[in-house]
């Protein structure tokens, strides 16, 4: 169960970061960044966000500092969702389901982090 959850959560970050943003296979993500931070910086910042998301996925796979990793994931998703809902709502496919899905995703991420920390003997 933990292995499935670890690879599943890591895959979400890697797909959204590397595939959707860095490789630009979902251009809507760049339009969201443009609405939030400006057209002039949207391209490079979308790639930077994608790299950061990809690194989060790799961090999950590393099993190092799992609670810190979950905290960073939480901060990232809360910030991104807040900015998207405030400044780029028209680009969101389904705002309420996005928030609900991210809540479930973060719950799974925290469960994984706490179980991983416990299995490593960290209290």
C-alpha cells in the first residue's frame, strides 16, 4: 500500500511538473501563470514551477524527511490553489472538484509521510 501511494503521489507531481509544465503539453498552465504573475514572465516561471513540482515528486520517492516534504506539498498546493482561484479562475476546468481532489491528495500525502516517518523510527 505504501509503495503504491508513494509512486502514485510522486507520479502526480512529476506528470504535472515535467509533462504539463516543463514540456508544455498543457498550455493552459502557462496561461494561469500569465494571469497571476504577468505575460512577460509566464514562460520561464511556468518551467520553474514545473521543475519544482518534478523535484517534489523525486523527494517523495527518496523517502527523506517525509513530514517536511508533506508540509512543502501542502504549502505549494494551498498557494497555487489560492492564486488560481483568485486570479485565473476562468482557466480552471472545475474549481470545486480541483479543491476537493487536492484535499484528498494532501490527505494521502500526509498519511504517507506519517507512515513513512514511523517506519523509519521517527516520532
